C-alpha cells in the first residue's frame, strides 16, 4: 500500500518547537521516546505536520 507523500508537509525540529512553544530539546525527547513520530534524514529529523497537530490535540484532551 503506497502512500502519497506529496500532500505531507514535514517540519524541522525548530519549527515544531515554535509551534508547540517548547524547546528544541523537548521536541528531541518526544521524538526519541516515540511520542512524536519523525523521519531521520542524515543527521536531522523531520516531523509530519499532521503528527504535531495530533499530539497537541491529544495532550489538550488529556488535561480536560
């Protein structure tokens, strides 16, 4: 089952940190713990934008 990646927008760790208003180290911790899925390109990570919005929605829902 092939996935069409032309619609997927990938964000850098710095962009994710800005969106979530956390430090880059926090984003790296989320990626390494598996809470935030990411793809590694060379020495850098890219996170699908949909994963960030889903993570934010899940954390907001958990606190309510």
